[in-house]
C-alpha cells in the first residue's frame, strides 16, 4: 500500500467516527409495550398521569421535543415522548 493510499484511507476512517450521535439514534427501534422489560416497568405509550411523560423524565435523552425519545432504561430503543413507566422521575 502506498503512503498516499494509506493517508486517504486513514482520513476516511477518522471521518466516519465523527458521525453525530443523533444520526445513530435515529436508527434505534421503537420500544413495544409488549417488550418484557417494558412490561416489567409498566411502560405505556400514552401516560394517564398528568404531568408525567417520558419526554420530561430524567431518564430521557436526545431531542425531548420529538415524538420518540431515547431512554437510559431501554438501551438502543426509543420510547414515545407521551409515554410513561414506573421508573419515571422528574427532570431536575
């Protein structure tokens, strides 16, 4: 391999590691209420408790204004912003 080719490959590889996290999160699948962990935490997609929603929970991450948000409790899955689970805690 020539040094020039090596440098091109190195630059391309380094650039790929700089992909923004929000682009990766967009590929996460939506959490199903039928998921065993979701059932254990009593997750529902539409909260029945006033003022308690996934998008205002301390465990939520990402764009909290979006319809689906990331959640620290469900890695690699997104929960519905209007949802709720038994581990809900207010954002500080």
